[in-house]
């Protein structure tokens, strides 16, 4: 594994042959190394990566993993994945050889993450990203075992508590929101249960005011600073939702107030940050404890459950991929109706 001196540039370079994925022999040349050692290390790492060898550096596996995921995940999901891996995973594991990483390494990394004062659910997400990389190595590159699994998980899958607003609280909040578009948008979020990305992607053609329905077919995301319209979060997120009469009239009035809206124009040409700041301002003006924009979706689900709507219909309205997701998220709310159910059974008995 020789390296070569570039006398003109006073640097080192690597030059070697390898066999590509088609079985063809090719030459690789890389210049600009300050030391002979660096040029040799580049060759070793490149060949290990091409051979799908678990002796490759963890950072090389990450390159392969992200390239494989690129066309399998939504752009926004990939951006979040890259952000977590590059910021929280690679700084610790990047230079380590894949097959030399042990559960003890992972436990040491976990201690660092736990010391960062992050939300428990976010800690869980970070750990899941690391574990997914090792699972990928086990499945496709012959890694014997996942050291993250052996080390045990950290964080929490679900937040300790969800924030909900009753109808009275929302009715006090909505008029206190400073901007008219935000007031209408919050109304849709609360009374329909949309995700914020779904709201931001809406255009006039999504509403059928004769049938009083809303078609959810897309989502708005900001990916690498660029505003894009993407597919919904899951296939089941595509749905047609019946709307209350009063909400239909509210949205119709909003559209009528816009200047020459076209079928493909976004009704809410804003970002999540705009609605976040409007939420804070509205809560302060109404004298309410602040909640997240996403908590309006939780509030809608809570309202449906309180109204006695079956869990299957709640799941369909929220656009969950399966009913298990709805039960995991909101099943505890049904426990609150246990006493009422038992009383009804008692009333039916002779």
C-alpha cells in the first residue's frame, strides 16, 4: 500500500486499483495529503468501503447508509436524519472502525447525550438513529451484532404529558390571535385536526364547499432552506374530511378576502415559525398557558374522544397509518370514560 510524493506541490497522493460493483478494474487517484500516513489511510479506507468490509470507518458506513436512504424517505425526513447524525452521532463514532465499536462505546456516547439536557423524546430519537445505522450494517454489510441494542435504549418514546385545550379555551384564544390568517389557520387545526405541514400546503382547490369537505393530499416543508410541497406523511394521510358548516363559512370568507387566489396558490403562504409566534401572542393576550401548535391536533383528537367518536373514526380523521398509532397516542383518554361506560351498563341491567 504505497503512497507517492508530489514534489511539485510538496504533498502526498494515493494511487491504486480497485474493482467496482460491475466487476471492472479501475484506478483511483487522490492528491493533496499533508502526510504519507494520510494518503495510505485514505487508500485503506476506500478499499474497505468498496469491499463492504466491516473494517471501514463508521463515517464511511454512514455515507453508504444515507445514500441508500436518500430516495426512500421524504426530503424533510432525510434532512432531519442528516442533522441528527452529523451533529450528535458522527462526532463520537465517525473515526472508529465499524467492527471495533462495542456496547461500552455506545454507553459512553449515551452518557454524553444524557448530559446535554435534551428532551427525553429527542434523546430517544437520537438513539434510534444510531441503532438504525447499526441495523443497516448488520443486514447489508455483515456486522455481527448491533452494539446499540446491546447497550440498551435511552430516552422516552412518548412525552410525559400532552397539552389539550377544551373548546372554551380555544374559543377564548382564537379571537386574541393578532393576525387574521393565523386565526383562520388555527381554526382549521383545531376543528379538523390537521398537521401544520398539511395546513401550510392547502390551496383553494382542496376545499369543496358544496360537499363541505377538505381533501388532504400534500404537505409543506422547508428543506435546506427551500420551500417545497411534498407527499403527505404516510399513505393514510391522504384523506377527505367533512367540515362543519361554520368552519366552511369562515374559510370561504378568508379566501374571498385574498387578492385573486389561484387554484394552486397556498392559502397560508407562511412558515411554521409564523404560526408559532402567533400562538405565543394569542396565548399571552388571552391569559392562557402556552401550548404548541401541534397540541391543537391533540386537542381535536381529545374533543372527538370526549364526544364518544369511535377510535377507528378518530384514526381515519387524523390520517394515522394504523389504529395502533392512535391507540398508543390517545388510548389513555378512553380510560377517562370507564366509569361512564360502567354506569351505562349498570343502567341497562334489569
